[in-house]
C-alpha cells in the first residue's frame, strides 16, 4: 500500500506544473506571433505618421492663407509660424489663427520648417517637415516633404 501511495504522489507531482519544455514552447509561439504582428503593423504606423504630417501641413496652409487675407501678406521667416497664434504688433488682425493656440510639431516630435518667401511654392512660402530623421534629405519616411510637393510624392 505504501508503494501505491508513493506512485500516486509521484503522479500528482508531475501533474501539478508545466515542464520547462512546455513553457519554452509557449514562449517561442508568443515570440513568433509578436514578430509576425510587428512586421505587419510597424510600416502602417509610419504611413499613419506621414499622413498626419500631410494633414497638419494642409491645416497650417489654411491658417497661413487666412493670415494673408487679413494682413495682406504672409508672416516673414523671422516671425515664423508663431505669428499664427501671436501676431506681430504691426499685423492688422491680432486674432489667433489656430484653434489649439499652439504650433503643432510633426508626428516625429520636430518643429515644422517655415520660410517666406519660399523657394519651391511660387515664392509665397515653404512649409515642410524633415521627416522621421528630423534632418534635411533622406528617403522614404526620412525624406523631407512640404506644401510644394504633389500629394502623390507625400504618399511614398
């Protein structure tokens, strides 16, 4: 009878937990699934950031056009986009042209670049982002893009 109790207790011990092999198999499966999901999602995140930047540039374009209609000119490069929320003293209209009352950063946390008169946009002004790398030049999501680019160029 004692022998039966020892066999029964050994069986119970084996059934109480998972073996190292079982745990490793589960961890491996979770790792593989995470990799597959990550590979599918990460490019979409970068596409969403580019799309957000395009939308913000269009929103800032609209605010700059409204500023021009009220003040007969665009802000100078020195006044920059800050003139949209805090117009200079010589501006005819002292209203804020942005609802949020702050200048948004691009989706990568960098400030948008502004130059007036611009070199690309028929001399009016240029408004652009340096892309994901935050520095001039680059390819893909690191490429610079701005209000002078065709919509198709911003999509790539």
